[in-house]
């Protein structure tokens, strides 16, 4: 994996400086759930997945990333938004590109 940085023009940097990032990452599921005020959907180790990314988007949408145990190329993202926060917006909650099994 490589990294690259791109310099923005000073005018663009000034405009972006006042815009807070809506994505905040967390070290633990519990910390994210407490801040969000709801229990986001998640995959368990019993299902064969390990959580490798936890964030909240604008404090009302949980975004959790999971990796299939033993397979670095298999990842799943699960986003959860409480129904009350989804009113008037497109509800993005759910599981995409895989089948959710209880």
C-alpha cells in the first residue's frame, strides 16, 4: 500500500478549513455505540469475521468494517442508521454485497 498527498490551492484549503469531518473513528464498539445512542449491526467471530474499522458518520450512522478470518481480501462493511434519523433521508442501513444470516 502506498500513500500520496496532493496539495490543494491556498484558497481551497481556506474554504475546507471550516468544514468539520463528519466521520469519527473509534477504538471500540462500545464507545461508538455509546456515542451513537444505539447498538449498530455487527458480525461476530462465530460468523468468521473480525472487526477492523469502527466509525460514526455525523454521530447517527455507524460504519463498521469486517474482515473474513484467514482471508485478507474478503471484507464487509455494515452501516446502521436508526429509523428516527433516517426520516427525510435515504436510509442506508443494511448489509450490501453479501447475505445477512441471523
